[in-house]
C-alpha cells in the first residue's frame, strides 16, 4: 500500500512516480493489459496536475480494498474538478480533426470504474477506483 507518498510536481519526476505506481499495481494483478491501462490513467492524471495545478508537490496513495485498486492523487494547487468537464471527444475523428485537450479525462473516466473529486483542506483530491474482479463498484 502506498500512503501519501510525496513527489515534486515536476515532469522529470514523472517516470519515478509511474514506476512506483506500476510496482504497486503489479502486487495485485499480473494482467499486463490492466497494468498498462492503470499506468496510462495515472500518467494522464499526474501530467494534468504537474502542468496545470500550480502545486509544488503531488501526493499519491494506492490501496487494494474489496477486490479493487483505489488511487488517490492529491495536490495543493488551485481548485479544479476534471470530472465536472464533459469533454466532447470524437474518438473516431482523425488526429488532425480533434481539438486539443479532453482526451486524457475521457480516457481515465472510461477505463476506471469510479471517479470522485473533492476539494478539502485546501487540496484537490482525485480518487480513481478500478475493480480487478470484474464486479461493479458501489
């Protein structure tokens, strides 16, 4: 279990963050498809925090509860709920025809079973849950 592991919110630290997350995921599943999908979701979330939050640090938690991996990404940046935006993403459009932005949010809200956001104690908390047993998540 990772609990509030703190990293500088910098692009050059991203590979270390993702390696730490991937090592944690592999404790609970050996399915390469899910390992890669969860890593991609984590990367999209972290890149948005690094590039747009204005936070100097990001805190990452990951725990396995009731057959599900629960990730929590916390930053001290300006309040921002990515789940409030419903990006209009045409996944069938060619790369040249797509607008900039929104694909990452679409990706992780589609792959994860449950997403939550809260702004608490001056911090953004983005929670992502993926059930590894195939059951629905409450």
